[in-house]
C-alpha cells in the first residue's frame, strides 16, 4: 500500500491496465521479499509494453527525463531536486546543473504508441532504450553529462549501454550511503509515525536527523544484510524503543520528535475499514474487486469509498509520490459517528452479534472487548457497559455498545 501510494499513477493518465499491472508487480515483489536494490533496479530499468509489464507505467507517467530524475531522487535518495529545475536557491546545495545532469540518465528513452489513452481500453504504449538521446541545460544549452546528485560524472558510458542501468548500479551500491539511509528512514517512519529525518524525503544539511548515529547504523546494517527489508523491520520491532508505552511520563510528555515514547497515530484508512469489516462480519463491497476482498487489496485510488476518502487515502488526481496525511480530523470523527455504512454493518445479520444476546451480559461484554481491543474490560468499563445494557439486553443495545467502542480512540489509534 505504501509503495502503491508512492509509485502508482492515475488510471486516467496512463490507463487502467498499466496501473493494475504495476500494483500486482509491487505486491509480488513484497510477497517474495525481493531485496530492495533488486526492486529498485528492475523498476528504474523497465522497458516494454505498458499492457504487459507493470513498471513501465511509471515511465509512461513520468514521460520527461527531468520529471523522472526529480521523482527518482526524491523516492530513492531522499533528495528534493524540484526547486533546482528553474533556479539555484542560494541556501540550498543543488543547482540546475545537478538537476539536468541527473535527468541525463533518463534522456535516451524512446516511445511508440498513444501518449494518452482512454482509461479502460486504450492501446498499449512501448518504451525502450535507444542510444543518442540527450538532455540540454535550459540556460546554457549545454548537453549534460550524466551525473547523480552528489556523485561523479559518468563521462565514459558506452553508447550501447542504457544510462539508467549505470545509474541503478551506482544508486544501489553498498558504498552509496544515501540509498540505504533513504529506505531505512522510510521504514522507521512507518513504524514510529515520523522519520529520523522528517519529512522522510527531505535529506539536507538544514534538516538533520534527530539521531544521526542510529540512522547511519541502520543504513549500514541494511546494506550488509543485502537490503533485506524484513531484517530491518525485525531489528526495529524487537527493539526496546519500539516497545515503549504510549503513556507519557513527566519527563517525555512534551516530546514529539526524539522517540522517548510511542507516539499515538491513526490507523491507515484501509486497515481501519478492514478491521471494522472483520469485527462485524460484513465485508466491504469494493467496486471492481471480489465480494470478500479487503480494502488493502485496492489497486488504485479512484475506486469509490467515502470511508477511505475521509480517512486520508491520497487524492487520485495528485501525481505520485503521494504521502498520506496521518493525523485525525473532525471529518473522520463525524464519519464514524454518522456513517450509514457502519450502521448497515452493525445491523446486518451477524452470527457473532446474535450470539451475544444469548450469553450472560458480563460474558458478552468481555467477548466484545476482546474482539475489539484484544483485552478484557476493566471494572469501570464493565460497570458502564452493564448499566447501558440493563436487565434485558437486546440486539440493538449490543449494537450501540459495539458502535461506541468502534468510535473510541483506543480502536482508531495505533497506541
């Protein structure tokens, strides 16, 4: 889902089939735990038909060499080159030379087929490397020599060699600290709610990491273990730091950036919707997917869902990479409180809710808390719940109790 947000173009720009194939390619690579260097190399050197090979959809979306360079540097190096496209800001490191030298790696791609296709049935587009392409500086008109940000120029690339392959080899090399740092920082941000460098794609001297030695160590360890994401995830999840309580104490109550405690954060919209569907036993009906599909299986942001729109999925018209807004909002609170979809799930035929009515009230309350919160209710929660249910609880009263707990912060937040 995360890399779908960052890579997936709009179906109305590149067509339905290319976007679907890209989504399936991403899912396959993560299922196989493909090493990160191999994943990125395959993506950056893609060629072929947009109707046969998913990664080509990215090239089709970023059609200009400059756009592709800007996109790649932000995603895989954590470097924002976009400001250098038009000028060299006096307080920033990157110049127009850096921008267009990076673009030169992507200047030899050729295309055949429709530049714009109908969303559903457009014809395929073909992309391939062909020697002779060039990128020129917009001011000096000089032909730019391929050079990565902060690296040395590649003046001796064989004309028959795709410059993208040379760039991918430089990018994923174990001696390139930027590549590993950019990825482990993204993983860290997913686990903790913010990166060691924040925003995650804005590495610069004026935005240093909150713990540089830790970031350096994680990046080195990631490279030494062949860019295995599961290894890095395991290191983080098994750490004392990740297992800290979200309940602040007198020393860290004001901390929002140094990870002295766990920061509460909202669950992603797809995760929250799937959890509600699982609890109520009522799958969400998602356009274009099987009846029992989960929201996490959605493959583009245009599939209609008021719930997911309220809970922060990317704007379908925005160009990738799309970073989600992870904070809470009044819209989200009102949606959960007043959603017709949630009420339909609660009132629909459900073996679990029907069975609650037949149980003694204290036992049913414990069952509800375990199902929603994975814990038993405390004495005060039992008292409040029993007072709500009364002497003869019926199905609507149990629905109301479940509804109130689905709206609780404990359910909505990862804490």
